[in-house]
C-alpha cells in the first residue's frame, strides 16, 4: 500500500489534472451540465476560486485558489467526483470499486501542483486554455466551449 502525502498549504493556488478511469471516452463533455452542477454545489459548501478551467472529453485541468487558512482541496475533489458520478447510470463494477464505494468513473488519484509564483501561474493557466488546441479539438482556445477562456 502506498503512503501518499499531499502538501497542505493554507490558501494555496493549485493546478490540477483530473482524469476519468477509462480514457478515450467523451463522458465529461457529454455530461458537462452535471459536472458544472457538481462544481457549483461544491463551491457553495466549500468555497474556492477558479482562475482557469478546461474540460476535455476524458480529463480536465484547472487552477484553483483556496481560501485563506484552508488546505482541503482533496475533500472538494471527492465531493465533485461523487456528485458527478451519482448522475450517471451504474456500470459494471470491479470488486475493488464496490469495496471502496466507487462508481469506477474517475481515476482514484488526481495530479496537483502548488503554484510557486506569477510565472508558474501564467504558464499553467495558459496550459489549461491551450489544451484543447494541443489535443487537436480546435485551432484557437476561444473556440473550445468547455473552457473558462475568454479573450
């Protein structure tokens, strides 16, 4: 069993990558309103700022700003993932999903990077917005409808 530890920096600005368990699907964009509602409901309960967000068919990237004194981004992701997952029909679950009370939709972990400075922030916000271009979905970031990018 791994001993996975995440940094706990109050009020941190953090870049995230969160992916579906089954890559190559279009689940996130097919159910974008359910994802948006899961994020809205979580933000109502556990405030956080969004500096950038992009949703691709099977993963997403975002930059969050946690409130001063707050370090619990893992709880926020757990709530977002659970709320979104409950809106989808149940599929075939492996025993490990059942044991952990999971729906088998999301990868168990997510990748996070605590932003160090303004240059780091600019690069990661740009990374979010340019990701649909990188993946060949659009030619310009403003053409991707599932992004916080606004020219």
